[in-house]
C-alpha cells in the first residue's frame, strides 16, 4: 500500500479537481459519507444513537458536517461542536456548514462561555465521537479550545472515528507534541498518510480504514518510486514459484563472515537465518579457533576457519581466504559477532570495497565505518546496511535522538549518499533505497528487542539476495518475514520470554504464509 505526505496528498487533490474536473464538493461528500459508514460499522443500528462531532474550520470540518448530515439521515442524533467562529468556515466546508444550518440543525461553539462544559455533558451521553478538528496541515501542539476538547474526548472513553488522521497528530512524521485524539478507527482518504503508520502515530490511529473518495487511479498508482507499507500482499508479489526441477544450486550460496571469541553465537544465528529463509547453501567463516565450535552447533551449515589475531578475532590476514571463499557465492553477510578490533575493522572495510557479490553489513561491520559513513559508497557491489539508531548515528555523525526524530528523512538521506539500501531498525523499521523506494514495516513486536535478533535478520536478507531479489526487495521482504516470525513466536511464548532462536523456529511458518498468499500451497 502506497503512503503519502500531506503535500503529496494536497497535490493529488488539486490535480483531481483542476485536471479531471471532479469537484471538491464531491470529494468532501464522499469523504463524509465514508466517515458515517465507519460510525455505523462501530455502532450498528444508528437509530437514536447520539454522536458528538467536533469540527474545525478547514476541509476536515467540512467532512464532519457531511458526516453529521448522513448520520442524521440514518436516524442518529448528531451534535456538532465548532472549534472556531462560524464566519471562519469558508469554501467547500462553508457550503456544507450552511447546508447543515438550512436543515434546521443546531451547532455549539466551544469558544462561548460554558462551551467546554456543554461538550463534556454531551460526551457523557454520547455513543460515539467524530473527530474532524484538524487535517493534514496540522503541525505543533493543539492548544486553546481544540486542545481542551481533545483532552475531554480522551477522558470520556467513547469510541472515536477520526477524520483522515487523529487531531494533534502530524501527518508526515507521526509526532505527537501535545493533546492528541486516541482514535478507535481512523478513516483516511485516497491513500494513507505516513504519520499514521509511524510511531507514535500508529498508537493513536486505531484501526486504519482507507476510503475511496473517487480520486483518479492515475494519480494514486501502486507502482513506481515512493513510500510503501510492507504488507503480506505486497511482499508475496515479489516471489515466484520454485520450479519442480529445482536443486540447491538454484537458490544461491551465502557466505557469512563473523564471530570472535565469546561472540560466535551471533554468526551462527546469521547463518541459520539464511538457511531458514530459503537459500540453498550457507558457509560460515569464523576465526580458526572457533570453527569446531561452530561446526558442532550447525548441522546444515558448512564452516571455514579464518586466520585470527591474538584477541580471537579475524584480521586483515584473512582477506585472501575470504576473497577465495567468495568466488562462487551469491551474497555475503558480515558483521555479526566480529568484534571491534582495528584489524577486524580494516578487513571489513576492504571486503565491502572489493566484494563482487551483494553484501549485507550489520553490527560490528557497521561499526567499522563509524564516523566514516561516506566510505560505504566506495565499492562495486550492491550493499544493504542494517543499523539500529545508535549505529546509524555513528555512521552519520548524529545522536540516536536525532536519528529517531526523523527516521524516514535520515534513512532516505543515507541511502542516497551511500548508494545503498538502508534498513533503519526499530519500531516500524524503515527500508530506504537510493532510487527513491521506501518501505515501512508492519510486523514485529517489542519482544524482538533481544540479543541476536538483528543477526537473524542479517542472514534472512542475505538469503533473499542470494535467491535473486533486488536489494530493496530483499531487504524489505527480509524485514517483513523477520517481524512476522517474531509475531508468530510471541503468540506462543509471549513477548517477555522471546529469544532470537524462536525467530528461527517460526521463519518457515512466516515464509509459508507468503506461499499461501500466492496460492502456491
């Protein structure tokens, strides 16, 4: 599903009206009717049901007036409250406000003496609330009458249908800087806005309904560069059926380079993640003293010992061996458990620069480029980097707080600067490509915040690269499957007790769901 910013949505609306001749009043009518439908879906039979409708002066307020009219026609008892002066309501919203008055219907003003108390009394007697205060142009903090009205609605505990997005939420960032409606359902129009799917916006939006308001399909394409919500339907469309005559060589050979004294488990998790995500063969290269440990732990993975430095990590001397191992590999994953010795970091930098197959770089592999992120562009092969906010901050010379403040902006900036696919991990992981594609993940849960989870993801992405997916799709599908495995695991174990090994157990089930979505099973 494609996502848009507020400005992009405004441009779509403008072109709909100016180029296609579809009147704004018709778009508003369709939007308001969709909101009334959502209220009816919540409450069932509307006869006698009391619905409080909060309206601002803009297009959202106009949608609220239309919704009130449709609810009235269906037997409900709408009560309209204005967060502005009546004379401030103009344009299409003003037309629908006038229609509401000509129907002989009342409205109440929050700005009048006792207006807020009237609202609180109405909320006590209401069955539902429609939030039509602010639209996509909102920025900052809801204050004054509107802010107090939002607080009153949240305190009342009634089901709320938000119009386009909850009032108090920023459409492009998902930020909440003050009072914000906690919606039961958000009815958004045409295409969902980015802030509805990012944290914390997602927590305020409730169930998301995308309403068709007759926007021309040519203006809302589902293909081409842009932002996409990573769903099962989208991810499954990227995979093809495995031929009946397939053998392991058809699905690629992944080389994992990782591990050091005390951290060989991270490399093993990455190798197992690659196998569980469908690659045909995996070779794990670890420091020579740890090869027997890895071989004993991994039944289906081939192992190779690398020259090591006294600290029990791999150093630059391992470069010729790794280069030789790469000769027939379809993808390289490196970083998990490598450690931060300067010799190891030098090896990683040279591997990234010279590798001829796609590379997935994670963990200590990323730390090898700390404060030198620009060097990631010095290479010949496709690259996928998978930082958490702390690692991303070190690569970009920013604090983790700065990274989190604009996850999409930072991921997009880095992808373009490095010519790489960037997987910025965290709640609603962001996947950005240098050519303008961006994915926001829909799977995963807090239980996955556990040691080794990222190592599994590294292996999954490498496996999908080895099977022929392009770097953006491999990264995006890997993130989706990894999160889905975590969701399935949490159902069985709960979030508190979830460990990285549980992700490996449920990866096949997550992959099976993709096959089922394609009708392959």
